[in-house]
C-alpha cells in the first residue's frame, strides 16, 4: 500500500522539518531530485504560471537511509501552501524501516497541522 499524506504548509518547510525529524531518529534523507532546479529546462510544463514568479510547483524525491537497509522513498509534491507526501511500498527487507519512516512523517505533519491548517486546494 502506498501512503499519501498531506499538510497545509509549503514544501520547502515540510522537507526541512521532515529531514530534521528523520535525522533525530537516526535516519539520513538525501534529496535526489528537485523540480525547482530543472523547471527552466522544461518549457512544456503544465503549470499555468510556469516560468514566472507565481509558479509554486515543486516535486522532490527524498531517499531515506538508515541501519544498512535499502532507502525508503518519499515523494514530495508541493503547490501553493499545500504539500503531499507519498511513501511508496517497499520490499519486505525495508518494510520495518518504511513503517518507522511513515510514523516519523505522520508525527511531523501532525505537529505542523497543529500550528494551523486550511482546506486543500481544489
């Protein structure tokens, strides 16, 4: 099962907070892809504000390492003031680590939501 979590916060804030929380629990998050760094090279992006200061799209891939297991993947999708995290299902060897990473992500997002939230964009 693939988890999809959401929080009312900008993606950069979520990535920073989540990376810090994972580190405090003995994991290391490596940002392997960052859409903001390649948007200029994507002239056919579907964002109506692409190439302008109004473009708020963000996709980032975090590879979470810990305890010698294969990394757990976290896909971060941000738009405006909302961020969605997807944690794809891992193989059996990484299932325990994936479960722990999911718990940390949920706790981090819960803490962020307690600081304020609104309805997600339509």
